[in-house]
C-alpha cells in the first residue's frame, strides 16, 4: 500500500512539475533530474534493504542467483538517473551507461535461467523428468502453430531453451 501511494504521489508530482515549469526548460529539466534522482534513490534504498534481508536470511544454494537478480532494481534505477543527468552531453555518456545496463540485464537473465535450472535439479534431471512423462508433442501458441512444428519435451527442448537464452544474452 505504501509503495502504491508513493508511486501515485510521484506521478502526480511529475505531472504538476511538468505543467508548472513548462515555460522555462532549464528549471523543468532540473526539476525532472531532482525528481528522477529522488525516485531512483528511493528505489535503490528500498531494494538494498531487501537485498540485505535476503543476504542475512537466505542460506540456500540459490543465494548467488537471487542476489544477482535482486540487484537489477538498484542498477537500473541508478543507471536511468545517471542517463537523465548526462542527457545531451557532448561525450555520449548515455550510450556507455545504456551498455552497462544491458550487460547487467544479460547477467540477470542468465542468473534467472541458472536459478530455475538449479531449482528443478539441473538440465539433465529436468530433461529426464520431461521424458518420463512421455507427453505428446506440444503445439505452439497462436499463429506460430501454423509456422513451426510441434515440439516434444525432453533434452532437445531443454538445450534449445538454454541456447536461446544464452543467444539473447550475447546479442
């Protein structure tokens, strides 16, 4: 409830600041930077509190994966605010900061894949479990079912999913 009310308050504040300060671009830009900085700081602090709690209370083998995933919020918040601060700079810092954000996104996606595979017993165990159920081939959703052949759950399916995720992370 507190998070939703703070988000609504922040949106209203952004709207009114944009309306009131529209006449002067300099002040509007600074106000947007201040409000963006406050929102980024709020998100980063709240997330860091959760990360500290998770670090203290989670003793499972999945801790490293979940910690990498939880760091997405502070990294993205600080990166977005930094991009707002250097917007229009002659040195194109925004491109570098966006690159950093996208690299961390790839790390988080790979960590999520590792988390799911570890939770399900690893890729070999998951493949064997899918084979044990001896399911019929599964149709693709929507119009893809007319373009792609049905797939059979098993080792080939698991390896194709892992390769697809790793290709997304690289690209």
